[in-house]
C-alpha cells in the first residue's frame, strides 16, 4: 500500500489521506465547477495516482451516498485513514514533546446493510479539532462527550493523555471506537474508558471519573429523542463547569481547564454557542475558534462546522 499527500487537490475536493485511495467528503458544501470539470479532475487523479476515488455526498437531508467516482473499488472496508499532526511555530506552548505524530482511524468507504449510511466512522472536517486535542493532551484527564467512534480519544492518547472517558449511546459507534484504539501503538487498557450510556442519565458516573482538564463536546445537531442542539446545547453547557477541574491557585503549578464546543448545524451560527455560554456558564471564557481545514472551504462560515475553545476562569 502507498500513502500520498493530496496537496492542492484537497483544497478543491475536501479529501483525506488513505493508504490505497482517495475519499472526498461534502456535507453542507457544494462543488463549484461543472460535472464535466469534476469528471476531468477525477480522471486526471486516477491516471496520476493510480488509485480509486470515492465521494461521500449528502444529497437530501441525511441521505448520504458513496460513489466510486473513478477507478475500481478495491479498497478494503473498513479502511484505515492516517492523520498526521504537525507541531507548528504557533504551537510552541503545546505540552507535546515531539514535532510530528500520526493517528490511524477506521472508515467505512462504502455503505452496506450493516452500517448506517449516514456515518463513515470519521468526520474529516474535524481534523484540526483532533489536532488541537492531540497537542494539548499531555497528562490530562479528558472527557469525550458524544464520542461517536472515539477519534478525539485516539488523538488525545497519542498526545499523552492520562485518561480519556468516551461516552456515546450508540453501541455500534463505541465498538468501532474500541477497534480504533486497537490501532494505537500505546496500551490503552485502564486508560481509555468506553461508556455506552445516555449522557443525560450519566452525570453521577461522569463526575466520579472526573474532574476533567479538557471536555470535548461534539453532539449531533438534531437527533430526535437524544439531542437537539437548539434546545439541548444550552442545558448541556450549564452543567459543564461542575465536571471541570478547578483552576490552579497562584501557589500551584498553572493549570487551566478547557472545553472544546463543536457545532455542525447550518441553521445555527457561531453566536448561538457564544450566547449560550454567556448565559448558561459565564465562568467559561472564550479563547479562540479552531479553524476548519483548508480542504473544507465554506461558502458561508456561519453555516459550516464551528469549533470554539473556552477555558474556566481563574
């Protein structure tokens, strides 16, 4: 198997690095060129790389299809994606000692009867969020809420996290997350926890496993009976400070507890999250927005994925 850097192609299509193919993903984004231009580009990629090209496209609502755009389908399913985290100059405050690290994840390249057609196992546009967690995880106790296939957890453990607690009510996702952790070079027994629970009924359990230095919140935008962002996100935010490790006193080694809030709901802009935090958890202070990868350009940033970093006030 060979690996490659899709480079400029990535900025056009929204691609990710695989060992024997290219998978392109488009959710709430649209191809800007004609179908003829797209087909020509796919043909050039196939001829140049000698690899098949897949496209995951959201057509209507949650109806997601995967098509072989060029080449033959000969990639094993599930497939392994390799994600590389580079330590750049602006990450000099990171606790990570090494300059480069990689993490491997399982993805479903095609839909089948045994896997939800909406989910592939990895959200490619969240790469910079995973990178931030990886670079700031050293010796931290981390809570990964709505963990899905636990990709944040893998990135954190590769970054030296002391413990990661993953919680998601979807058993299939948790099981795939456990398989993802088997790909890690580090022994995660007793370090990674996998809770197949309803978050709303698990606050006592989560408190016992805390307090946490970092909490990652990456919920579905609309999952009836489980989580509806507009209604439930403010209620969730209100409870987060109780799960965080208290700020360090001036006499102690500096420690700041942080929260990564993620939202992929086109109908809810960034102000929705900011106002929810200001009202429900004013002790959380905005730090910065984690920018989306260049491979996922947004026509309207307010409708794209939003990842906001907060910290607990001293």
